[in-house]
């Protein structure tokens, strides 16, 4: 397997659990190894609600993309920290609303690269692309994404469960600002982030001892600071299960310790 940007060989280490593969395991996917399942099961022993959290975060992606496409009229998406392909990827949700939507996916996991073909099934009217790149190199991402996206028109920047892998607060803010500086007024930031809470704290501690990459938890207030300068879409920064939940016969959805928000660049 090679990096399409540098043509260098990419190593796939199956001896160390990886967050993208564990997330895939919890969501019922097939792209994981024994070490991922073992670590995922141990985390579930510590925090049994993690599968609920994973599903809530994925459902937020669907609702947020529909909102951005239907109500905000966005037709371009930059999805950084894509993760392994599963049901209702960003382009599938967006192109059901607007077939001409254009989506660029970005991830640094070689296994995601290996399965990127599943992310490139665009409608004829739209377009999809995949970049093997790291969130901590936003300039490279923006330069490469410009092959598919027009940065003179509004873009939805998708950062779901990825900023929590940037440990330094200043760097996290700098990366988000750099991405937002590259897009025009009317663009949106869609972001979710692991938060603090009973059970989650212990699960994150276990993960950081055994897995990769390391996670940094932030409070709801700290996550809200990542939206500085943006107009927050109602209901603001909340648990992702509580962001515009769809009505069900079972009442209010369970609180999860992943917070999220959608903000509009003025």
C-alpha cells in the first residue's frame, strides 16, 4: 500500500489497536483485527455505554450533513478524520439531498486508505476524493482539496471525533482557525469531541495506555471555544445525542459524553 501523494509505502501495524478500527468494530463493521476487538471489549467493560456513544456520534453526522445541505444550501464538504467507511458516509447523505455535492475525505490511517474506494462512489453530478493526510498539516489538506473543492464558495468543514487527538489546546485552536480562514462567509464547521464524564474518563485512560492515537478530553466549555467567531446553530454545543434529535417513541435520547456543535462563518 502506498501514499498516493508521496508514493511511499505505508505501514499497517496490526499489533497495536487503532481508534478507527475500534470505532468500526463498535458500529458493527468488519474492518478490524483481534487486537482492536480485545481493546474494544475491554473499554466496553469499563464503559458499557461506548457503543451508544459511537452510534450517537454517527447519527449526529447524518443529521448535521442533512441540515447543512438542506437548510444552509452547502454543496461542498471537507471531511477530516473520516474513519473507516460505514453506512451513510458524508457524500451519501449529502448527495441524497443534492446530487451535485462535492466531498473530500481526509484521514491518516493506512487502513482507511485501503478502503477509500468505498468513499469514492459519487453521483455523476457530484464528486468525491480521498486524501491521505493528517489534521495537523492543514495547509497540505487545503492545497490538495482545492483539486475538488472551490474555496471561493461555502464549504462545510467536518471535524468529527478528530480534534480530540490534538493534545495541545493552542494547536487545536490554530488548526481550526487555519481551516476556517481558508473558506468564505456562509461556510460551516461541524465538530464533535470526546468530553469528560463518569465511565468515559476511565475508558480514555485505558485507551491512552494501550491504543493509538492518544485521546485528549475537553469540557463542553472548552469545545465551545473552538467555535469562537462563528454563529452557533441552535441548540449550540450539546451532547451529540441532543443535537436536533429526531422524534422516536422512546422519548428523550440518552446523554452521551461526546459533545458537538455546528457553527456558521459570518
